[in-house]
C-alpha cells in the first residue's frame, strides 16, 4: 500500500460520510469518554502495575490517533499552531512518560473538549441526536467547566502537595477548587504565598465566568441551529416559522411532539 492510498483510506474514516466512517468517529468519541473516566477514577487511587499498564495502552492509542490525524490533514504543520494539538501532545506524554507528575494527568481531559469541537463529529451529532441538538450549548458549557475544574485541581495539587499540609490528596485539591470557584470560601483550606494567591484569583475569575455561562445556557430560551436560506442567521427559536432577522419562511426539522 502506497502512502497516498493509505492517506486516502484513513481520511475516509476521519472525514467520510460512509457508515464505516461514522461508526469509527463514534468509536473515537466513546474511547475519549472512557479515557476521561479512567483519568478521574485513577487520580484518587494509588499507583499500581495495572494502572501503569493501562496508562501505556491509552497512550499508544492516543499516539496512533494523533499520528493518523496528522497524516490526513492537508496542512499538517499548521496543526502545531493550534492549542488543541499541543493539548493532545501533553496528553500523550502524560500517559507514556509520567514526567509531569500525577497532576499532569488531569490535562488529558482537554482531549475530550477538542474532539467535541471536531467539525465532522458536531455535524454527525446534530444529525443523529435530538438530545444533542436541543442541549448543545449546555453540553459545551458543562464540558468547559469540567475541564477547567479538573485542570485547576491538578495545578493546585501539584503546586501545594509538598508545602501545604491542608492539601493531602486530589480530593482536598478538588474541594478547594470548587469552593474558590463558587466564591464560597469556607476558609478551612487556603493557598499561601504569592503563587497560591494567584492560582486562587485565576480560579475565581475564570471559574465564575464559566459557571455563569453554564447558568445562561440552562436558563436561556431553547434555540436550534438552522441556517436561514436568505440571511444566514444560525440560531432560531425551536418553533420559529419565520427568520427574526429577515422574515424568510423557515422549514426547521421537527422531532415531533413530546
């Protein structure tokens, strides 16, 4: 098999609309969800040979996926200007060579955020899943908030575990992150020093912003994505008959009465 034919075959899996390509991308999404659950669960467990073996297995699979994406990309070198690419590289390194310490593992959760923003996967989810179409904004808001919480938990733990007796494990770091994010501030756990205070400020500012984005997504009127054929407006009320911007008659697909 030549390089050209190999690239063509892999591209059909990652970008094609064939049934095999669709199944493959759903399998990638399922693998990514399993990876995140593994990261969260093992962060509270003591290291063992089984966990280390699974780390290597996940790392190899991530490396294979990363290499395949570079292979099919028409401008592979441009990928290295994207944050998602570097997040994938951090994830792979954290699985295959735990040089970044335990907290580095929390950075692996960034991979899920990148996959959900893959254009082909988004299109497919909007077509196949009425639940995703109705709750897309909420799903993204929850994902962004979860990523932020777990990344900041890892940073808090890594920077405080040797200097702060109040941060003894990931549960303590997670507890502090959530109390700082919600500005509850019980005061039973605090971060000392300039670095600790700066971390706390970052958690409060960005965390509250993400939290309010989630609240806005939950409380705002339900919208659907449907491009207006005349003006191109993307978001409309679920029961809209005419475009609010230009008045064009719409034909928004409906899942039926519930």
